[in-house]
């Protein structure tokens, strides 16, 4: 099918996640990067001048785009990807939704809002049913759809088949999160090189509440959260890209390692997602090699959209233990938001 590419905007286009959007949009078959916006500090400059580009070569089509402020009167695209700092997202994203735009956001602000889908399309495409209630409650013609926290996204993908088959009762997790998760310039090199920082501000509460919403079910105008408890430890490690998390899981129903293995191998996610441009052929890859997954070797599998699972084994205290790893700025941020928007386009839910 040939289709005219839909013009889209990136808010916060100069940051770490914004740059990932710009990179992924350069060759996107459905979307065309038409507008870039950021703070007053960057507005008025060309994208090339405003941005300290982090990785590879800046796509040539983006270089000459003029950076604007994040105002719906200036930014006209119907689909808006937000990579904004949360302080700016609080007012900017509702203003765009009010102005009739579809906002696919990475910021934390609306993730736990009762009428905002916290979308990982392979797991919970059905949560888009909330959008009618969101529009009615807020009086918006547009909408906000949120991505989960990057480490929660990685854990949620790994746990989705286990939760569907056996029901999670209790989860313990400890993350090892890449430096690109802190944005740009992020963590000072002298703090992180050869080091581990056992604290990431505001991260553990997100991990302890987002997973239950992601794995929850639609109940009327809201999500009935999955009922399990999470204890999360978040650590920053000197890895460039790729958040790793170790997980110990206790289940509601009897589970064996072999049963969990079969559930993971059989899981393909919601069929509506298959074939979308950013959907990986294999959403979860299960490793048998006990030394995998590793960020350096596995993070770009499925163009950064496949989540890696390994070391699946019995846990003497809980039922199962395993490790999961995924690309934080692709699967956990820009790639995930692109997939969300693709699902909205494919299901005819993009405002005209
Ligand atoms: P970042 O590198 O610090 O970039 C922040 C962006 O927001 C920049 O483009 C900045 O523009 C813009 N901005 C800041 N204040 C603004 C204002 N008052 N008005 C308009 N624009 C403003 O951060 P990041 O890591 O890309 O993260 C972006 C968002 O994604 C955050 O909400 C973060 O929590 C979330 N997130 C990040 C990751 C990750 O792995 N990094 C993963 C998931 C979610 P200027 O350059 O003009 O200052």
C-alpha cells in the first residue's frame, strides 16, 4: 500500500529521547518529521545549531528544520511526539491535546492518570478504549497516550506472558540502568565511570506502580490494575544504552520453569500490532546461553525493539527468577511511542 507520509512533530527534539525520535523518523514509512520544538533556549535556531547530536550522523532532512517553541499555535502537526522534560510536559501536553492533537508522550506526568492509556501495544492495546473517557472528561478533541518508564517497559514485556499464564502475586526487581536513561548531558562522567550509583531519583516508585497498570484490564472508564506487589531497587551503571533488570516472581497459580519458558516462547503480543512499522518480528527473545542477554551484544536486536530475556530458573524463595534487558531510548522511549502512534493510525484513532 502506498500512503502519503503523515507530517509529525517532536517536542523536546534536542534531548536524548528527542534525538532518538529524529533518528527513527528519518526512514519511517508512515510519518515524516515536519516540525521540531524545544525550549526558548533552542527556539529560532536550526536543528543542527540547537542540538548537540549524540550518536552517528544527524539525518540530513532534520538539520535545517527551524526549532520552535512548544506551542500548538505554532506547531501544527496532528501527531506530536513528546520527549519533554516533565516540568514542561505538565502544561504543554494538555495544551496540544486540547488543540486536537494526538500526543504520544515519554514524560511521566500522565502515566498514572485514570483515563490515560499506559501503552505497550503488544501487551495492552485494548487500553486505548480509555481515550473516549479521556476526551469526555477533559473536553479534548485530541488525546494523550503515554509510554511507561523505560525500565518498567523492559520488565513489563518480560513479565507479560508469565502474568497471562500464571498470574503474578509478588515481584522483586533490581535494575542496572544505562547512562542514556538520564538524558543529555546526564550523569557526570566522574560520577559514573568505573562506578555504580545505587539511586535514581523518583525511579523506584514508578517501577512499583506502573507495572500493575500496564498489566491491568479495562474496567469501564478506567484500568483495573493487576493486583501484585512490587519491591524495586534502581541502580545506574556505566552502560551506554540498555536497561537490565533482574526479576524474582511469585505466581498465583502453580508454575514450573518449563511452563514459563513455553509461555515466553509462545508469546507474540496483541495481533493488531503485528506488521506495524516499528513492531519487531519477535517482541521477546529468550536466551539459553546463561551469559546473555548483555547490553553490548543484544541491545539492538529487532532494531532496539526486541526485549531480551535470559537466565530463567527456579527461585528458592519466590517461584521464578530471570533477567530482562531492552533499549531504553528505543523500546523504552522513542520507538515505543512510535509504535503507540502507529497503532492509533492503524485503528483509525488519529484526530483529523
Ligand atoms: P533531555 O535529554 O534532558 O531532553 C529534554 C528536552 O526537553 C530537551 O529537548 C529540552 O530542550 C526540552 N525542554 C526542557 N525544558 C523545556 C521547556 N521549559 N520548554 C520546552 N522544552 C523544554 O531528556 P531525555 O532523556 O531526552 O528525556 C525526555 C523525557 O523522556 C523525560 O520526560 C524523561 O523522563 C523521559 N524518558 C527518558 C528516557 C531515556 O531513556 N532517556 C526513557 C523514557 C522516558 P532544550 O534543549 O531547548 O533545553
